[in-house]
């Protein structure tokens, strides 16, 4: 039921943001605040002592970076820098906090997925400031200057929530029980973020006069990256962690991805890729859950 609500809310968020883009776009200042609150809720409920990294986590993290940098590099060499940038946003994003929930519904190893999700946030925070300045299609800022900008933005949306949650856990240990009670609040903030991100993206596209002909390569590229992520993850984790690694390479923190793609240093057209990726990975989740349900019914 909650997954269906997320899917319906996602569609409504895109519709509302698209229809009222002119009125909502000025509220993009809310995005880092909304993302920070969501991640604070996630982090405060984590049992850090229960995180158990294994060798497969390293392979998974390397695969995320390889898919992101690899897809960007290949398409950039082919002569499509904006499409390459768009695919990087789709592929290199950290694992979504919803991934352990989906893995639980698939009756997989939730502990492995939770550890992978946390480690992917750390890896993203460490690697992205060095890589993203090479990826963005623009020359308004130098490498070191842009690296500093990206590092600060990531610290705001990832580092601040981690520090807040750690401080709360030290000062008031019972706060760990807040996370389950605040899931609906987190879902609401997620929807608001999607509305604002959609409005901002639509406004920029209209201002620059992009057509469907300009956007369809980004949409197709996002679908291909999503398909590669889920299938490559399945093969990487086969046979014991196939569902977990499939989610790790395919289920992305799309709100964070869209936030990075919406920055002034990013190509506006590249924003379309991660927007469409939201639809793609939710469809992949729906297919996985349906197949898992049919498999359980056959065993009865």
C-alpha cells in the first residue's frame, strides 16, 4: 500500500509541478532543507552497530561508480556531452533509502541493503566533488572552484543530516524510535521536493525552448541505464545477493540526483534524464515485486 502511495504521489508531484511551474519554481531554496530533513529522519533511526560491511559491498560501490563514470565517458567520447552528463546523474547517484524496504518486501537481506545504502551515501559524498567538475558541460567555473561548490552542497544535504542525527542519538538515545513514527512526514517531504524539482526543471526547459526532440535521448538513456543497473546488479550478486545488488545498482536516491542536476553549473537539458529515471526505477520495483509475489504463490 505504501509503495502504491509513493507511485501515485510521484505522478501527482510531476503533474502539479509541471502545471504550476511558474508559481512553484521560486521555492527551489527549499530543496536542500527538505533533503536534509528526510535524510536526518533516515539516519536517526539507523543502528550503526548493526551495519556489517562485507566484500560484496566494496564491489557494489565500485560498480556504482563504474556505471556512472563509464556511461558518461562512453557517451562523451561519442560526442554527446549533455547526454553524457545526464547519464552520470542517473547512474552515479547513491542508493535510495527505500531500497532496504523493497528488499524486505522481496524477502531479501535487509541488513546487507541497509549497510549498502549508508556506505553509498558516504562514497557519493567523498567521490562526487572530484568527479562532477569533470562531468558538467560548462566552463563558467574552474575545476577547483566548482569542486568547492559541489563539496559544500553535498555537505549541506548529506553531512549536516549525519551530524544532526549523530548528535541527537548521543544526547537523547530514545530518539532512535522516532524514525518509524516519522515515515509519513518523510514521504510528504519527498512529494514536496518532487513538486519543487519538477517545477524548477520545467521552468528552465521552457525558458530555453527545448522540444521533445531535444529531450527524448535523455529519456531513452535513463531507461537504458536503469535496465543495465538492475540487470548488472542481479548478475553481480548472483546467487545469494541478487535482489540486494540489483536494488543497489538500480534503486537511486533520485531526489538527491535531481537536486544536483538542477544546479546552475549543470546543463538544464541534462535534468531530464534523472527525472525520467524516477519513473523507470519505480516501474522496475513494481515488476520485481510482482514477480516475487508470483514466485511465492507457486511455492504454496
